[in-house]
C-alpha cells in the first residue's frame, strides 16, 4: 500500500523527548557504553536475542544493523539517554520492529541496572509507543515478557498494554530450551486519553445538548478539493485522541457558532486558509457513537479558498485521489462517507 512508504518518518533523525529523557537513533559512538550496560547477567537474561556474556563485537554489529534497518523503515532502535552531572548518559534502549506486510510491530526495551527503579522503561517505552501509533502505519504493537520478569510486566501494564496470551520462547542467554512468556498488545484505544482530547468549552456544550447517555459532540469538517479532483486529508498528530488515523480538516463547534462559522475558523487555525461561507457546500453527515461520546458531523465540500494549506498543528497533510483515499486508515465515523465521496468526484 502506498501509504506505508510515503508516511515513514525521515530515516535520518527521529528524536523524541520526555520530561527526563531523550530518545534518539543509536550511533556507533554508543557502542562502548551500550556494551558496558548490557553485558550484565541481570539485564541479558530478560532479553530473548541477547547472549551472555555480551561481546563488544555484537554491540558494534547491532548498531550497524540498526542503522540500515532504520534507513529502510524496518525497525527503529532508540538510545535512551538522560542527564547525569550535566552530561548526556546512555541509560538504556527501546527497539520497535515492524512486521512486514502487517499493520503491527513488536517492541522491546532494556535499562542499565544502575538506572532501575526510576520509571525509565515506562517513560521511554510509553513515548515510543505513542510516537509509533501516531506516525507509522500501525494499528497495534506487541511485546513479550519472561514470566519471571514482574517488573517489566508492570511497565507494560502501566503504559496500557493488555495481556493477550501466554507462550514459550527461547532466550539466548539462558541456554537451550524454551521459557514461559506473557504476550501483550497495545492499540490506539489502549492509550490513556490525551489531555488535549476535549476542551472545557466543548464539554459544556455537549453536556447542554446531550440526552441521557453519551454526550453529543458537534463537529464541522470539510473536504477541500483541488483542481485535479484530489482531496486533502490530515493525520491526527501524537497527543490527540486517535492519533495516527486520518481525517478531514475541521473541529468542534464553540458555543454560539454555526457549523459554517466553526469550519471557517478551524480551516484558518489548522491550515491557514481563508474560506468564504458561500464556498462551503453541505454534502453528507456522520452520526457515530464512539465509546465516550456520540459524534454528529456535517461534512462540507469546498473547491475555492484563499491561501495554500499548511499544517499548523503538527498534523501530516496529504492530497489524495478518491481511490487512494480508500487505502488510508480514516477515523471510524468517516468510513461510511468515503464511498459517497468517491462516487461524487
Ligand atoms: N476534524 C474531524 N474530526 C473528526 C472526523 N471524523 C471524526 O470522527 N472526527 C472526530 O471529531 C472530533 C473533532 O475533533 P478535533 O480534534 O478535530 O476537534 P478540534 O479541531 O476542535 O480540536 P480540539 O478539541 O483539540 O481543540 C474528534 O473526536 C474526532 O475524532 C473528521 O473527519 N474530521
Ligand atoms: Mg480538528
């Protein structure tokens, strides 16, 4: 599917930060420190593909492989660093490997023993999970944990992973034979709601209009259509609910706004374009129950606007033909609308 390649982040540099940590591509300069931290029985015995003792040569080989995997978009291995005595220090690593031809990946991580007990694994792995679901063409991420590793199990649960089964795997450092493991999975719906998910204004508006049951959320959205009949879609950025899925530009109505007024404001805020009310043509609407609210969303068509759309809120924008649009993972409420749009264009 065309989406995968086009959407892969630039291989050169994905740099993620958290309150205390920086996550960046592993480089050959990390080899010495990585070898020192990883050549530790207590760390190695919990990792499936790492021998003990852990020779320096394997550290160099791992780093070389991870550079080429990253360039091909096959796997992303992050060095996790923190500040100690005013210097950046390697404290561990998180690796995400994509399963070819599937919308799934596996995640693994380790933290050097002297940094245990500070929530590093949770902070770093949670960050990579959110980044991956928002920026790669993925629906879920899986993790496998040795049954005698309760600390790691707790990390996964705290991030939002669900246990999906048990099994047996070999562990290089533990010699022959297989060992019991727990299998976990996390999808978008498992991530804790992002703080920006709903505004107080939208909440009070919804509460006022809501019948008993799910609150009603009113959203106006728009299909911008260019001269070649392509439409503009946007990928919801990390930090928003349902990050990584695609949508039409638009947003929630504020109190006192008509759908058209809300849309004109949203298109200016999100894309920096100016649209006249007379250029908005009502098309169809979505009525869809999400777990926490019911969405009512008029969808407008627009063929004329002022300015060139630019992503002002960290979203990824793409002009697509109606056929290409069917290959994108759009928000659930939008799916029934897509064939109608394709027929029209
Ligand atoms: N803009 C937009 N929202 C959609 C679409 N389909 C759909 O289910 N929604 C849902 O409608 C709600 C509108 O969200 P939004 O996040 O765009 O609202 P907004 O721009 O006002 O942002 P804010 O509330 O963070 O300030 C979200 O829950 C979103 O998931 C769509 O095609 N476009
Ligand atoms: Mg919006």
